[in-house]
C-alpha cells in the first residue's frame, strides 16, 4: 500500500471514529459492509427490523465521510464514492420510496424500505410500522456476491 492510500485510510478512520462509530471504520471495511447489506437485500433481507435499521447506519457513515471537507483532499475519496454510488444504484431499485417522509430526502436509503424480506423482517415491519412487504423465500444464509 502506498503512503497516500495509508494517509487516506488513517484520516477516513479517524473521521468515522470521531462520529461515534466503533467498528468497520476503515474505508474498505465500511464499503464492504454496505456491499454485503445491499447483496442481502437483493436476496430478501433475512434479519429483523432492528437489524435492518442498524445496518443502514453504514450508509449514514459513508455519507458523512464522503461529504467531510477534510477528506476531500484525498483522491481516494472520489474512487470510494464511485463504488458507493454503484452499490446505491443496486439498492435504490429495491426500495419502496418515501415510506418515512419525516426523514430528509438526502437520506433516501433510510427514507424508503426494501420491498421484501424473510418472514421475520416482513412480520416486524407489519407489526411495528404497519407496512405490507413481500415475504421472500431465501435459499441461502444471506451471504452473497457483493461486488
């Protein structure tokens, strides 16, 4: 790894940790977590509603870092943003948009909800939010091709 990439990794990690995130704070780890989440949603989210909303904090962290002025000096940020945008385009098509209209439009990933998931997720969303989602039968454990 060259010195510039290392400097970006360090600055990115410091920034993310300063926002209160305590794991998956490096750019690669955070991106991998987002890609894994998107892949799981493509198969039908397999865990409960609390886990779903917790998993969305990954995208929140990526957004905060990608808009942080102190990180804009690193060319690696643009490459990271491109990879995030590619995953975002996969995630957007999975969403019922604007389900939570009180969330700012800029946070579209939290404002919508995936159209379907495993029984526990669908039941949680029905019970907690009165949302009718599609139950998806999954044949795997939630791991998928993430990139």
